[in-house]
C-alpha cells in the first residue's frame, strides 16, 4: 500500500481522532493501546503501561522499596487496555496473548492502525521499521510510544517530526532516563557550576556477547512472515541468528545506538546541550564471520560540543567496563561484584560525577583549592525508571501535553550515534550542521544519510 493510499484509508478516522481527544481526556475513561512488535521490550512497555500492581512487582522490582511500590506509580486505576497485538511472527503474538488474552491480533500493522478502536500505539519493532511505522501511525491519528532509537537513517528524522506536528500527536520516545529524578538532579548540579566547568565527558558501554559461531541459513519457521520482517531492509535468506536483530547492522546501528543513545540523551540533559559540532570515530571488526552478527567488536568516537569533548567507547568482548565501585551502591546491568558495564562520567574542575541509569556518585577533586560550594562526596541509588516513563506517556496522552522525551528530544539523541557510525565508515572527521541535518565538509558522508527502502516495503514514500 502506498503512503497516499494509506492516508486516504486512514482519512476516515480523522473525525474519530478529534472525538477521541475528548473521550480519553478524563482519568476514568478507558485508553485503548495497540502494541506493534510483541517481543520482550514491547511487552514490558505494554504491561507496565497498564499499571497493574502484579505486573509492576514482577517486571519492575526496582520500583518497590521494602515491599511498597514507588508512590509515583500508585493512585487511581489508569484505565489502560492493551486492545490489539501485532507481529509478523505468530509465535510472538501467542506469547503476548498470555498476558493480553482479549486483545485483537494482527499480522499487518496497517490493519491495527486502521482500527478506530485504538487510541495510541507502542512501536517496538526492529529499528529499520521505526521510520515508516511512526509516520503512518501519526497519519492514522494515533498517539505513539516509540521505542528508541527514533530512526534507522538520519534523513528519516525530519519526516517523522513533520508527521508528528502535522497530525498533532503525543509522542514519547523510550529514553527512560528522562523520567529519572537523579538524572534531573545531576543536571542541576552540573549546570549550577557546583562541580566547576566540565570540559570532558565520558560514556561507555561494555558487554560480552559471547563467541557463538554463526548458524547456517534455514527454512522459514511456520507462522513467521520473513519478507515482511525484513521489510525495507535488504532481502536475505532466513537465518535464525537474524531474529536477534540487534546483532546485525542491517536492522540496528549497533551498540552505540542501542545502548549509547540513552546516555547521549542524558549527556544532553545534564550538560544542557542538544547537538555535537564534530565527530571522529573508529571501529574494528576482528570477529566478523566467526561469531553471530556483524557488530564492531570495539568502537570509539570523539564528539566536540560547545565547551567540552565527549568520548564514547564500546567493547562487546568484555563486560567489565569502568573499574571502581562505592560500597553499598547498585550499578546498572552489573553481572558481578566488580564490573561497571554502562555509565557516564562528568569531569569538572571541582570533582567527578559518575552517573548511570539507577544512581550516581560524586568524587571531589583531590588536588588544588576546594570551592566552598563544591559538594561533599556522596552516592545514591534510584529505581529503574521505565515504569515511570510509560506512566508519563499515559498521563500526557490524557492531558494532551508534551512528554518528558518528546520527538525533538528523541531525534537529537539519535543523531549522535548515527553520525558516529558514518564517521567510522568514512574515516573522516566530520562537521555536523544541526539546522540542515547534513555534514558541511563531506559529500561522501552526506551520501550515507539515508538507506533506500526495499520495494515494495517503501511504505512511507517521503523522500
């Protein structure tokens, strides 16, 4: 179905959309949500969005303290119904029906979007489908919880934003750090100057993805529409390894996008910036063809922002990450007693602030004269913020207000990993112009701003 034909089909829902805004505004009115992409992350988002205490206890145990839920998650019932499930893999739908037994089911997301019974959708497909479905969801009059990253290709960002604004949609991007109170506190500490000027920021993602050998191609499993799964990505024979799509650059932009984007977004929030000026990047693929997937084994990128330098590093053959721990602290995604696999460090002249998804700690500078306003050493932990982030989306849909992580915030933080990848591909130090969303010093890099969609899956023909 071409975009024009789809919009004409969805046009019949325009009157309903206007009525829907009044219908869902009350706290006691039911909000019908459809899930597109019924894998682990999408199912987690959907179940947390319902606000069921049993789901919160089972899926978000960090939201509880001494057996009691975070008070921000309690209150009147949310009135959220997961009313439709969509996936091209019937096995995923059957798994999701265990917790949403009364939901309608679809193998084609266009049928879900055409439903007048659906107020909003959760989009949790592989990354290469995000642009098309996000645009078509907005054209169909649906509000959207869009799992990160916002887009697969840089050029898609402009057209997604245009669709959001043209259709006056509420869009929350799944960068849940924006709902974490300690991240907001870190921003206040840094921007107030209490740790002195920050000239250097470090972000790291470490994980050991193992050494499993590639699997051979195989027959397509029953219940899976493989061609639809591939969609706008290149056509390849079915291989079971590819269903772990975050290991393949055809469907993801690698760890720098999957894990790094969260932290780039937090750097923007904490430092009070929104775009880098330049990027230089290098990656290595020592094991390509020897292990499942084709991600770079090591990736390092250096970004220049106004007033500071950001260094990003990724390593998928070791999970230790940055060393050093504070006794009694919990660390995000830690596997043992010593590793510290993900985080951000802000090096001010008065000390260093280390931040991850569930906490932060400050180490005063040990040389020089201390400023009277410099904080004493401290550390703190907080609940994992996904449950709060999904609740914020529900609240914003009802109130028709911008969420914490709106489409502009999400696009700007997705830009950072994507230009890092292009710099690695070209081997050039690139200058980025945020206004035009192009590179000012490389035609080779600008040629990589978009990957052509494979026909007939070029559903959002906006180029």
